[in-house]
C-alpha cells in the first residue's frame, strides 16, 4: 500500500496536478474570503471564518473529482490495470494507496489556510476574539468532507475508462451527497421524515461539526460513507469486469 501511495503522490507532483489543485483552491477561497465584497471577511464587521468553511466544500466538489478522476480510469485506458493487479498486493492495498495519496493532497491544500485563521485572530476586536473551538471543528469537518469526496472520486474512476466521465459522475455524486438530501428534505411532502432525510446528507453533519461539537455520530457518518464508496470500488475492482 505504501508503494502505491508514494507512486500516486509522486505522479500528482510530476504532472502538476498537485500544484494546480492547491493553487486553484487557495486562489478561489482567498478571493472569496478577502477580496470579493459580497463574501469578504473585512466587510462583515466581525472576525470569523464562515466564508472559508461555507464555500470551500463547493470548490472541493469540482477539485477533488479532478484529483481522483484518473486513479483507475487511466490505468484501464492505458492497459496497465492488469499489470498492477499482478503485483503482490491485495485489492484493498491498491485502493487505499490511491485513496490516501489523494487525501494527502487534500490535506496539503487545507494547511495553508491556517494563515487565514491567524489573520482573523489578529484582526479580532479585541485581538483573538475568534471562536477557536468552532474553527477546529470546521477544519475537522472539512478534512472529513474531503475524505468522503475522495472516496466518491475513487469509486467514480473505477467504473469507467474515461477520465471526463469519471469527473462528471464524481462531481454529481459529491454535489448530491452534500446538498441533495437537504434540498429533497425541504420539499413539503415528507412531514416527520424530513429531518431523517436531511441527516442522510453531508451538509447536516458538516454544519454540526462547524459548531465545535465533535459528536461521535457525525464521525461515524463520515467514516461510514467513505467506507461505503471504497467498498463499492473494491467490488468493481474485484469483479475484473473491464
């Protein structure tokens, strides 16, 4: 697994994907948080990082599928999938190696945003007047969200030979998982089931994490969804049906 992880991560670096993803993410979030007047922190009149944590998931809906779209689809297209499977590695080793490489890239894209926290902390009146527990919870939620999106992207890449198709499928699934259930629950048809439907989506649990409450139920939800998609990937890879 470590060999696959290192190989995949190096391939990201060698193909400029890592630099492009991190650069686009930081530029987009930086502009939204500090420049654009509709969302800029400086125009709010109080110090918080809600802009980052509310808009970053929508940026990730497109960026993370771009990271993962070539994970298995490129192997299938190039005909190297069979060669990869002949190595003394289990299917889980291959899947987790590719998954952890993508997740490592997501972590590296989030780390520079810690500068935003210290900037907001400095701008607070009085200085340091920031909801640190909420920020920590939001960062954990953003990491878990990235982990789920990465598992979705790996799954989408495993079901097709075409990278573009994998990207579209992953972006659609990520969007539906994040906001789809919340939108469906808002339809005035479900009565008492609305809350249950909302809890099936990521947004409900992500917002709960943003309140600084690291509830085990939210953690179980994120890990369960990621495991579900990784298990789906394992079934597809294990079927050898390409």
